[in-house]
């Protein structure tokens, strides 16, 4: 039985069965000279981050595969409705992400995303202050 080794002209990692395995293979090749034979915490940390990134990509892809034009339109309509409510609230006076989130029934991170979208559409201006 012949061993399955990469040929000289074929990059190592080609034909690897999953994006995770391919990413790990690439990282090992890139970082190999830095810590061969020894445990290297920096490499292990980088590998962990690569793993998390690939898992996030995999999850996003899994969700996107099931999206339909109908669901996409429903989400767009919902997001535009939240933006309109946020604009109405802001038109009444200054507000922050936490107050906006509470009024809209979303997380503060979602409220901040809405503020970002409104600001990039030049519908609101943003100010910032340090948390105390």
C-alpha cells in the first residue's frame, strides 16, 4: 500500500477534508519552525482563535443555506421597522444605546448596530463619552 503524501507540485493541506483541518494544517506549517517539538502557548492560542473563527464561519454558512428570499425580506422589513422606531425615539431627544435597546426590546449590541446603520445613512449623528 502506498502512503498518501502530498506531491512536490501540490500544496500541503490540499485535499484536506474540512476547512478546520485545512486551517490547522496551514497554521502548523506557518508556525512550525517557531516551536518544533515544544509546546508553544502562542501557537496554541492562535490555533484556538483559528478554530473559533472557522466555527463562526461554519455557523454563519449553515444559517445562510436555509435563508430564503421570503425570510430575507421579512428580516429586512423588521430591521427597517426597528430603525424607524429608533429614529422616532432619537428625534425626541438624546438617547444612549442602553435606553434605545430597552425601548426597542433588543440587546444593547443590537441597538448600537442600529445606531451605526443610521449614522452611516447620515440619518443621525453619534457622540461618545467614557463610561464611569
